[in-house]
C-alpha cells in the first residue's frame, strides 16, 4: 500500500512538468512518440500508467474490453498495426471511459466523433481521424508490450502527454526522471533569467566555438 502511494505521488509530481522537459531527461529521444501522434485540442494533458491495447486492424473489440478492465487513473494506449481507415474510438467509448475514471487515450490509429470528444473534455491523442466504423469481432491483446508512435510501451509505464507530444517514462525510472525534471526546470529558469538580463544563448551554451570563421 505504501509503495502504491509513493507511485501515485510520483505520478502527481510528473504531471506538473511539460512533456518536452521530461522527454529531454530521457536520453536520445527514444521515449518520445512520433510527431504524428497529436492531441485533438491543445489544452489536453494526460499523466498516468499505461493499460496497453493491441487492436486488430479495423476492429476495436479490445478497446471495449480495456475500458471494462481499467482502473481509475489509467491511460489507455493502443496500437492498430498502422491501420488508420477506421474510427476505433468515439463518443460511446469516451463516455464509458470517463465513467470508469480513465485519465485519457493515446492511439496510433484513428478516432471519430471529434466534436463530442472535445465537448466531453476527455484527453485523446491520435494519429488521425476516420469516419469509418470499426468492427467488434477479432481478439487482440491487453497488457502486453506494444509499439505506439515508434516507442515500446509496457503495461504500467507512465504516459505524459500535452501539446508538445507524448513521452513514455519506464515505470522503473519514474523516481529518477521526476528528480531529473526538477533539476532541468531549475536550470532553464536560470537560463531564462540570464536571457532577460541580455545574455545570449550562444554564450550560455558555449556555442561560439562552432562559429564559421
């Protein structure tokens, strides 16, 4: 119980940071999803543990089962095997997810009922939009490692998403990354203060050595 309270506290702390800050704390951009995965509206933000969903192309059966299995605070993260010609998520699933206390939805696929989702203020990050309906006939997988937006997402990894994009924090690095993000925020505050005093990024970041002579 105490361990879960600690994880919850760390997730709450992570939620205070911009996704770009956190992404910078994870070496090499490996944990940053493709630029193709975008929020439906700019002010959507998600932070919570991933419940992973592998849908078969054109079929959203597993999303319905995922909503039924999810716990409050979970983030549904789905792959469709790069099939984008179906609206895997819409108004009905959004209402069901909100009633379950699900924090948000990330899909390397397509969604529909966009106006209704926005009106319901449910954070959705998606590759694309498709009006076409999805079937509910073919079993996929829940809570298995999947690749979404070019990043491997394991069940329980922490998803942080905002207008800048989506970053995946491995669950076993959560505490480390929260501390690193705190340090980066302080570093950037100091840089901004110096910029307002008239200093230049070329000097603050020691970039003049790259000037062409």
